[in-house]
C-alpha cells in the first residue's frame, strides 16, 4: 500500500512584510520626520520636526493611525499639548499648556471631541470646569468650590 503525503504551505501577508526605518528631509537639509514603516504604512515610534530642526511631535503609529501617547511642541521647543490616541483619534485625557509650559486646561476626549470634563487652570490652580457630551457643553462651574459641591474628584479619573 502506497502512502501519499501532502505538504501544505501557508503564507500570510505579514510573512514578507517590508519593515524599514525611514527619514524624510526638508530642502534645507534638516530632518522632517523619522520612524518605522511596514508595507509603506507608519508603525511604531515616529518623530516629526519643524523646518528649523525643532521637534514638532512624537508618538506611536499602527498601520498609519496614531495610537498610544503623543506629545506636541511649539517651534521654540515648548510643550503645547499631550494625550492619548486610539485608532487615529484623540481619546482619554489631554493636557494643554500655556507658553510658560504650565497646564492651561485638560479635557477628556472621545473620538476627537470633548466628552467628559474640561478643567481650566490659572497659576496651576483649578479655577473652573465644564462637562461635555459628544462635543457639546452640558454643564459649567465657574469656581472649584461649586464644582466640588456637585462632583466627586474620583469622577476625574
């Protein structure tokens, strides 16, 4: 009796994925961006720069969409904002800074719009708050005391 053997080969699209570290440059020779690609799509950690060479933003990608934590900077190198991305959209808490690099306000976002609390600061002290649902303001408190009367600080997580 003869035995027949069959060998099956399974190939996936990721088996031969082309991964490479890419850099782009401005005409003046300064670096514009750098990071990893796979099949011509941004993945992993990336950095982007202003034409003057200062860091503009940095964060992670997955299949050309922003994910995880990102930081954004002004042309003079000061931090402007930072926060979470999920599938290319801003989500969770985002912090926004003034020109002195102190928190000006922070907001909870979902799918690129305010959804939850936004807290306003002056001289590093909470001065007012608002609550949003799907980008629309539904409540505002003009003092921290009035906010504390109606809310638990644990709501801010």
